[in-house]
């Protein structure tokens, strides 16, 4: 199985992701992992290209991204890269009490059938 870790296409952010991988994963496991720059809304081809062929992902892990409030874009990306049985796991915290309701809207949108 392949693992792809993405972050905003900034060299320092991507270096930090790689540093965390190198520090926390056994060397023999690192060969399964690819770090890619990705900006929400960009084509998902490079993300899928890592898998080769016509494969899509079994799951997506979203970690502390809901404060961005670009929920429709984020959900569209998830739906584009997941296989038919794929799942999304979300870890987040409320960063701004004023926007809390909008953060929870992510889950309402995720349950809708609209792409």
C-alpha cells in the first residue's frame, strides 16, 4: 500500500513533512510514502499518479484543515481521489469560536450527495 502526504506547496512546509516522516517512521516503511505539494483546487492527477493505473485511495486523513472553510473544494478533492468504498477521517480543532458553526457545516456538506 502507498501513502501520500501532502501540504501547501511551500518548500519549508514540505521539508517539515519529510522531517516528521524521517523522524517517526522506520526506514523500511518510508519507501511506501511519498510527499507531494498540493494546493486545494489543483488537478488531482499527481495524487492519483502515485498509485499508478486506475487505482484510487481507500481513505483520506484530513488533519487540522477545517478552519480554512474551503469545504466544498476539499470535499470535491476527497470524492475525486477515493475509491467507491473509500472513507474520510477528520481530525480538527476549533480555531475561532466565531466561525465554529461554519466548521461544523463541513460535516453537513460531507453527508450531502452533491459532488
